[in-house]
C-alpha cells in the first residue's frame, strides 16, 4: 500500500525578530549569530496558540486539496510545545475543523517529531479504518525560552507546517524505508518545559542545552542514520532528489553533507528565515520546495529529524 503526500502547507506568525533586535538586549550581534548558526530572523507567536497555528495549516491543506473535514480519519500533531498537557494540540485542531470522524493525538519527539509522525501515520493507514490523515509539525518554542539566555534565545522560532497524506494502493508513492532511534541516556543534554520548576525554584522551566554535545551527536549520528536507511531501501544517495534535514544549525547540515560526500545543493537550508522550529522544520522546508515546484511525482526524498530525547528519525519517501 502506498503512502502518498497529497499536498503541504505552512504558517508562521507575523511577528519577526531579527538578530539586530536580539542584540539590543543580549551580548550578541547579527554577525555572531549568523556565523555560528546561519539564522538571520525567526517568527514569534503573539496571543495566538500553538493549536491556532496548526489549525491554519490544516485548513489550508483542506482548501488546497478540496477535502472536507469529514473525509479526514486521522490528525497527528508533532510538537514539544503544546498549549496544554491535555487536551492535545491535535484534539484542538480536530475540534476547530469539526472533523467528526477523525481520531487525534500528539507525538512528542522534539525535532524528530515529524519523521516519527510519518512512521506512525504510515502504519495506521495500513488499516482499512483509516484512509486520509493530517500530519502537522507545530511549535511555539518562544514560550520555552529564557530571553536573557544568549545560548538558546537566538536559536528557536515559532511556526507550523504539515501534509495531507492518504493510502493510495494505485499510486507508486510510498514510505520506502525508515530508521528511528532513541538515545535516552543522552536526554539530559537538551531539556525544556521541566514541570518540576513549577514547584521547585532551583529548577529551570526553559531550554537547557549542552550545545557542544548536541552538535557532536548530530554530526556523527545523523550521517550514520541516513546511510543505514538508504542501504535498507537499496537506494544510491545520488538518486535522492533532496535531503530534508531538521534545520537546527546550518553548520550541522553542511557537515552532514560533507560526511556523506554529497553536494550541498541536495540539502536545502531555510534556517535563516525561521530559526530552529523543531518538529515544524522539515515540513516547512517541504512546503517551500513544493510551492516552488522543485519536487515532482516520482522523486525520492530523505527526511531526517534529530534532537531532544535524544532522538533521530530518518525515512525515505517516494513522491
């Protein structure tokens, strides 16, 4: 059975924070941030909610594909920054859409969330009970930031993006291979939203990250994950149209391309405009490429997300 991506959509809040604006309150500069991360600006949520962003994406997907809410069987939102512990962002989206037939739930796998979500959706669509699904990555990460902490405040942004997928037995499109890995023993190197901070003033609720450890993890383990999934799929890397990597840091992406001995042109980068948007980053990139008609039916695409958990998720998709 074929997993077919019908279309994609994205949404970002209107408020944009530039590096120069951050430099007014932090000991930093546009040159310092750009050189180390590749980020120039990021979007920041205002009064709207994470669920509101995800709903905008869902509504756009239904409009673009002439799909009515009752046709949707499954709504999955990948996020590490939900509005509530319960209800889930996905449940709020389902309610807003009035998608009465759909079941809905969130996936919390941080920056690997969208890829993990693709695996879950693919498995569920094998059942005759589910035919069409909305898979959305949506993050309000600015609410998890200490805006006086230069090491994290410059990195993250808020956005949402996603896809409408279906199980189409007549299509050659499919999820060809995947590799999902979790390194829970390394989880302490990237934490956020520590609920202990609500009652213990010695704890921090905001992002805490060992940047060096996470950088080393990504530059070493992500190429291994990509090589393993390509081997499992029996696909030569040269036949892959694009590698859509989590947009954590431009230097990480360039390092992965170098490790794989592939041209950087196969690794699109849009982190300059969005910052690190965790689970939203890969679908944001996909939506831009599809909007620009750079991805065609039959193309082979590799998605790879990596980060909090620590986790890595890589899959090979045929469009």
